[in-house]
């Protein structure tokens, strides 16, 4: 490589690193948020979630109990997954 290319590469890496160092404190979460996220929260304290499609808002505790009582069916061994147009 010629000298100009090396200077450009080193300069762009330096500028990128400086931008990351300067911008990190503005975008990092504060210590209280990180500590709150580390502790699990009971389902009854989470409130309601809008599930849409005409169901409206449901309590998280009700959604969790429904999932425990009605787990999703396990895929059959060797069965190909259903491929839907549009990725959903």
C-alpha cells in the first residue's frame, strides 16, 4: 500500500474510536437501570400488555399461566418447518 492509503486508514480508525469514546456516555444506560434489569420481576408486577388483534390488553400473569397450561406443540421428528410467504 502507498503512504496515503495507510494514513487514511489510521486516521479513519482514530476518528471512529474517538467518536465512540466521546458518544458512549451519552448512550450508555445508567447504573440504576442496569441494576433493575438484572433483578427478575414477578409477573403480577408487570401490569398489562397490549396483544392486539382484538384481544386488547391482558395481564402478564394471565398470559404466563395460559402458556404454562397450553405449551406449544413440539415439532415432529424429521418434519420440515412450514415456510410461509413473507417470512412470518
